[in-house]
C-alpha cells in the first residue's frame, strides 16, 4: 500500500476532474477545452485504478486494467474526432473561440 | 348491403381524396364530378345498409353471403400481439342501427353540401386542396361512425379534427385587412382560428385518450385481453366494476366526456366554434353544423348503447358510478344550450349567429343523451338521435342559405344586409323553412324532435335541464327570427346601396346552389313525419311497410294531443312576438331599447363579450406565452454555459443516486 | 521515507501540471504541460505496479493525442517560427523523458519478477485465475447480449453508417455561391 493515506489519491483524482471541468466551463479556446476533456478522462481512469488498488489491497484487478485501457482508447478516439471538428470549424468560421459559435440559442 | 359496402363506404372517398389534387390540375369539372360521385356512391352504399338492419342479418348482395346477425362487427385483425401481451388490435366496421343511421345522415347531408360547393367555390383557384380535404373529412367521418372499436374511432376522431383545422384555415394566404385588431392580414386571422380549433379539441382529446387507455387497462386486468371493441365492452361489465374498485370512476367519467365536449363545442370548450366560421361556408355547413360536431354526441350515444344493451340484452347490472358520465353530459349540455343561445341573441355576424345556434342545439342533444343514460330511458335516446337527424338537415340548410347570401352580398356582418327578400326569393323561402324548423314550429322536423326532447327531459330526477332547455327554446326562436328579419326584411343597408351604385347587383344564387337548398328544405318538411319508423329502425324492431302510413298518423296524433304542444305554442309565441316587432316589422329600434335601460346595457355588454370566457382564455394563453418566453432565455447558446448546466445536472443526479 | 517523498512529489506535480494546463497563455505551452501531466500519471501507475497501463498512458496521451493537438495547432494558426521551435523543443523533451521512464519501468519490473526468489505468486495467481474466469463469463454475457439484440445492433450500426455517410456527403458538398431562397 502507499505511504500516503489512500484518501489523498482520491482527492487527487477528484481535483483532476474538477480542474478538467473548470477548463470546460470557463475557457474560450476550443483546443484548451479538448485538453480539459482529456484531463477529465485521465482523472476518471485514475479513479478506477486507485479504487481498485485500495480494494485489492495493493494489487490492481486485471479486469479493471482492461477497462482502463479500453477507456484510454476511447479517449484517443474522442480527441481525434473533436480535433477534426475543430479544423472544420476553423475553416468555416475562421475562429477558435467557442463564444463566437452561438447559433443554438433562443 | 351491397358487396363490401361496409368497407367501400369510406374507401371510395379515400380514393377520391388521393385523386383530387391530380384531377383538379387537369380539369376543374373533373374534380367536381369525382368528389360528387364519390359522396353519391357513399350515400347509396349507406342506403343499402338499411336493408341489413331491417332484415336482421348482414348479407352481401348480390352474392347473398351472410356474415352475421345484427349487431355485427366486421373485424380484420391488424396487429396481432397475442403472443407478447395477449392483445389483438382489429380494424372493424360495426353494422348496428345507430351507426347505419349516422352514416346515412352524414352521407346524405354531405352529398348536397358537395353539390352546393361546386357553385360556392366556383372562383376558388385552390380547388384541388379543397376537394382533397373535404373527401378526406368525409371518409374519416364515415369511419368514425362506423368503427367498431374505441381506438379506431379515436384515430378517425383525430383525423376529422385535422381536416377541420385545414379547412377552417383554408384561406390562410388572404391579404385582405383583418377583422381582428390582433392580426395584420385576414389570412393570419384565418390561420389563428384554425389553430384555435385544433388546440382546443386536442387539449380535450388528451383527456379522452387517457380515458381510452384506462378502458384498455381495466379490460386487460379483468377480461385477460385488452379490448376496445364496443360489442365486447357491452357484454361484460367487469371493467366498469374494476374502475370503481380502483376509485377512479369520477376522473374516468370526466376524462371520457372531455373528448365529446371538445369535439362538439360544449362548455368549457365552446369557444372554437364561433371562430371556426372564418372558413368557407360549405365547410361550416358540413363540419361545424352537420357532421363533425355530431361526433361527440355520437360517442355519448354509443356509450349509452353500451350500457343499455349490457343492462337489457345481456342482463348485467350497471355499476353505480357510471351515471356520473351521463349527469355531466346532461347538466353541461343544458347549460351550454342556454349559454350559447344568449350569445346568439346579440351576435353581429350572420354565420356567428348560426354557430351559436349549433352549440345550443348540440347542448340539447347532449342533455337528452345524458338524461337517457342517467335514468336508462330509451325514449330519450331516440329523441337525441332524431334531433341529430333533424338538426343536421336544417342546420346544413341554414348554413347553405347563409352561404348564398354571403356570396351575393360580399359581407359577413348582418347589419350590412337587409331587404334581401325581393332580390333572393328562393333563398328567402328556404331559409325561412330552415328557421321555422329550428324554432320548432309544427309540422317541421325540428318541432317533433324538440318535442320529444322536452318530453324526455320531464323524466329526469331534477327539473333543471327541462327549465334550461325551455328557456333556450324561447331564446332560439328570438334569435332565429332576429336573423331572418335583419337579413331579409326592412330597408337595404348602406353597404347594399353602395354595391348597387357600383354596379354589383344582388342576384339570386345560381342553379347549382339553389337545388341543394330546395332539396334540404323539402327534406326538413317531410322527415318529421317519418320519425316513428325511424324510432323503430333505431330500436332494431321490424318495420312493416304496409303499416307505415298508420305509424305516421298515430305518431302525429299522439304528439299533437299531448299537453306539450300547448307549451311549445307558448314558447314559440313568446320568442316570436318580440322578434317580429323589432326586426321584421321594424317598429322599434333595438339599440335605443338597450341604451335606455342600465340593466339591459350591462347585460348586452356581458353577452357581446361572450360571457367574458373568451377573454379569460386569451389571458391564460398570453400568460403562458410570456412565461415560456422568459424561460427561453435559459438557452443562451454558449457552450460553456451548457457545460455548466450539464455539470449541475450530473451533480443532482449523483445526489439523487446517493440519497435515494 | 523515500516513497513518501516520491508520492508527495507526484501528487503535487500532477495538480500543478493540471493547473498549468488550465492557465497557460499560449496554447503550445498548455500542450507541453499536458505531456508532462500524462507522464506524471504514468509514473504514478508505475508506482502502483501497473506497467502496461503506464505504457498505454504514455503511448496514447503523450503520443497520439498530443500529435493530434499539434496537427490542429499547425493547421489552424500560422505559427511564428520562434513559437514553433519552442513548441517542438517541449515535445521532443517530453518524448525523451517518457521513453526513458518506460524503459526503466519495464526493466525494473522484469528484473523484480525474474530475480526475486520465493516471492509468493499466490495472490497474483488467484487474481489472474479469477480474472480469467471473470473474463470468460464476461465473454459469454457479452456474446449472449450481442446475439439477442443483434437485430437492433445491426440497425444501430446501419444508422451510424448512414449518419457518417450523410456527414461525409455534406462535408464534400460545394456551397452554392450566394443562392438564397
């Protein structure tokens, strides 16, 4: 088991998620928002591993490891598609600021 | 009946519907011929169904294949989910005296209205859409009255609502100035009227659908398989017992009656019918006088027949709470009759007077069907069914005459007309026949049916409906002859004088419009005498043709010798004398009479504003619209804000998950 | 004592790097910070004895995702030469560190397992067996589920294919010049 109490690591993953959410909610640049999404996914993966480490008393369950690898694969997929969208948005609207893309309003 | 008549009767108008837009582009007269022949074929097929009722067996002629005995439901299985949830949805046609009666009324009146609209819509460029919608309406209405189960009837119910909306807003592209200050063009006003009708009836139908779902659910619980079939519902009343056991009987009754109230424009859904007069007059005649608004009354009668055949033919005991449905129909119907009658006394547009009259007469039918169900009185049911027939005929006649007048005068306000008696004699005479029938003057059809209604109303537990209906009869006579006097008697108005100066002379309606008027007038005169055979027909008894004359004579003598004819005479005179004095002989000025008395002035203001119910509805609608406009601002369009909403939602979800 | 320092350093480093990603002004620096972030997370995974996860983390995040971001940046913004050079140097540094860490990690793990006598592999064996059984069950459950819902599955895939095709068609459609209805 780790030297620091396990709650520190749970707090770590929660703070990564919180920082990722902060980036999503506040920042303007689309690329930074995608970075925030990746951050959140990393945080979620970390939560899986930390909890499994805690419950498994020092070893991580292989099933959980497989799930996390699949999750990382999906994260790369999300990043790829959203980057493609960003490129198209830049071509069409000439901006990387999501506050300028406002058509879905009342 | 003729071969496959029960399926062809509504299938032929569907074919006419599909072909109308195409044929109308090719040849105008071709479209006219197509629609009139479709409705003519429907009428002949409906007539052929009468023989089945008379003989007691449903047979196809000429192949002489017997399908079954009356009442017969010709069912075709549509969705078979027996393996999954044990339910079978069938498409069915019910051959039953009441449905065949209604089918005949609908197709007969529709035939003459279609012929009339050849002349009325002669200058209309969009005739393909008109015939499409009218034929679609006719087929849905026939499907409604002939359908054998509740779900199919509801589907046809919604289809007639759809056609009604499209036909009311028929002239939505009109650029003439709007009569209502809220809209900029007349086209917008017409579209608004159509939408008002659609929304009101859809709101009422939502409750109706819930009631139908309750029927399906309780039949599923008690009888194993959910069924909506009318015959099966009358054979086993355990579903009614289950509803009472679940404690939802009052809600069920109110929801079930909400649909007929909405469709037939009874209180509180009565506001759409006066506005529906924005459509063409033939549409008003067909849909809002003779057929669609009778659909609600038809359903109340059908529900009465379910209860009554269950009680008498199958010997079941009627559970107690069922009378809530009929009591609601009776009281609300009588009240609406009075409400609409008072509004008709002060209406300023010709078609609006007839619209209020329609609501009022439908109130009569609802009241008497309610009385029939509450005390299980068969005589009241016959009175209601016969008033459906009589009202359809004379109201269609009145609307068509109004159409002829509107066509000639080019204005819909009744104060723009006057003295038309010498210009349009045929229209005057036929409208007078219709008015006499509506007022209940013997020997027209309206007299007999109103007499039967009042006679049946005396058997009710309280006298409230009877008194309301009697007072409404006086008011009916008054506003009817007010209408006749303002339109046909007296001096021509300023509007007509201006038209004559400009060279547009008022002329009699063309022949194609005159013939339906004459036919309907003759029908109104004759059909009253055939009420006794009609009663026997609806009751399913055997009619012997040799005794027909004897039946008619005995019926007439019986009616004329009862004490009610004295009451009717007093009622007619009470209503007629003021109307004659003010409007026909023009010996007094109504505005001066109202202005001089403060009570009359307040009463007039109250009635002209339609009892302030309509403004109340608009205030509620405006409040809702303002509320939704304010809520709409939550949708800013910024992605960051949406993400914040998502996070908030997710946190709420987590809290729910943890603490519940 | 040493492990306490390492863990504390890791935790603080991760949080600091994440905040740097959020707040760095030029986006290239944020991406550099992201590389560092994923490397630190990988080191944490290594500390918890999941070498494969660490490798996957670095390969995917520092590798693929970062590559995509750089692609996006180069297409969407004309970089000044100084910015480009600086960004490239960050990336190269990150890759070098990452590769080094992975190598050390694998070497240490294999060394540990091969050369430590008498280590009880019992826990590992039971965990592995349980995982195999669970995976077989999972396989059966998954295949049953997919077989039972194969109709809907094919339907959904068809819907996705059609949606992608429509998107592609829209993507390649030429805009009509100035044609307003």
